[in-house]
């Protein structure tokens, strides 16, 4: 009996993808397969799947009503969701082609849906300073300071251990990240080799970490037997890991108190990168600090900043060469 596309996808998901993926990524893959792929192309024999099937799938998904979390509202699946579903299908069928189950992977033969990246408006220098001033004395002051200084991802910051930080040498190693997966908080290795990095700490971040360590020691004394020795840098008042969603809520409250516009916690990472670029840091260095897989990724994410810098460079060349003597 010929294998259907749905049968292959379910088998690939369980026996090939799952062992290689972290739980959070696997859950996203599983949703794409179960909700979007199997119902639409699952009955097609695997070796008869064509580029036209892929094109029809994309078109159908773009016209699929989305179900908002509050069950109120209208709209369709975003192009980003459709593109992500296409990526999952492409990986699965790429494996099928390697195994000789299909002659070729049809996904690369179909143009992907156009995805417009939402414009990011990270904090400028004045806003960043306002944020740090509002956090002065807060028990999580160092968390925001380090993220803003180094552009860490939320999971990377919450997964920091004191063993990762050399306070004397002024460096910090990013090796793991904290995620909620399978109903509990888990420390996992960072996703890619580029994400595993060692970064030099600016002095203002180093001072914040030294103060944070003293504050944490006082909290440990106060908690006494209730303190759980996890070795984490950023913890609750009893030493346990911080819940990522609670950090988001705390950040929103800080912004309201400081009179700053709403931002995602992740936008502190964008603010770090933007400030480094605007103040003359090389793009390659920004890539290494952020842990992007390639310099192309950094350039794509911050293309709007780079265009502004290019205009500044053009104006600088004008100042050098566009003199009155050269006027027509």
C-alpha cells in the first residue's frame, strides 16, 4: 500500500524531527503538521505530491480564518504562519527526497508567500537611559541592564548561571537558555553554535551584576531554609527560576511607571543592536554579540538602521567633495 503524505509527515515528526528538536520547537512543528498540513494534503500519495499541491496549500492557508485567543475578531492566517508551515513541510519532504521516497522536494519549486516584517521601534538612547533610571534599586535592575547592554534573548538571560559570569575578567558566557516546555521550566542548550558565545561586559552592566549578587546574598539569608540553590543569576526571592511570562508582566509595569511606550521584552535586544550600530559598532561585531547565525541575518533585521547610516555616510562624502568651487 502506498504511503500517503499524512502518514509520512506523522512518522517523520515522531521519529525524525522529535529526537532532534527541543520541546518548544517540536510543539510548533506538531501544530503545523496536525492543524494545517495533514487535513489539507494528508490524503495525497506521497510520491504524487506536486508543486501545484504546494501552491494550492499556500493559497488555501492564506484564506483560512484564524481563531484569536479571545475567540473574538476576524482575519486570516498571517503570511508568516503560512511561511512557517511551508518551512516545516519543506524540511519533511527534503528528508523524504534523501530517503528516495520522492524524486524531488516540490517545496523549493514554489514561490513563498510574501512576508512583511513588522517595523521595530526600539528605544533610543534617551529612552534607554530613562528605563534604567526607573529601575534603579529594583531587584531585577541587573536583568534589564544586562539584556540592554548585550542584546540577550529572554531565555538566555533567564538561563544565566553565576558560573557563566567572570566578574573579575568582565566576561559572560552564553551556553543555555530557560524555556517553559512540557509544563515546566527547563534549562536547555542554546539552539545554534553561533548562539553559544562569550561576550565582554560593559562596565555599567558589570557594576549592576556585582550589586545584584550582593542583593541576592541578602535574599538568600532572609529566605534561609526556603532558598533553593539553583545557581541561577536571576531568580525569585527563594532562588527558583523566574517564570518568563511574569518577567513580561514586570517589564510592562516598569514601562508604565516610567511613562515609556509599550515594548516587548525582546525589543530590548533590538535596542541594544540599534544603539551599537548607530554609535559606530561594526556589523560583524554586532552579529557576534547578538549570536546571529550569519551576518546576513543581522543585516536583514537591521536594514532600516543601516540605511540611515548609509545616508549619514553619503552626507559625509558630500561635506568632503560637494564644495562651492565644484558647483555647476
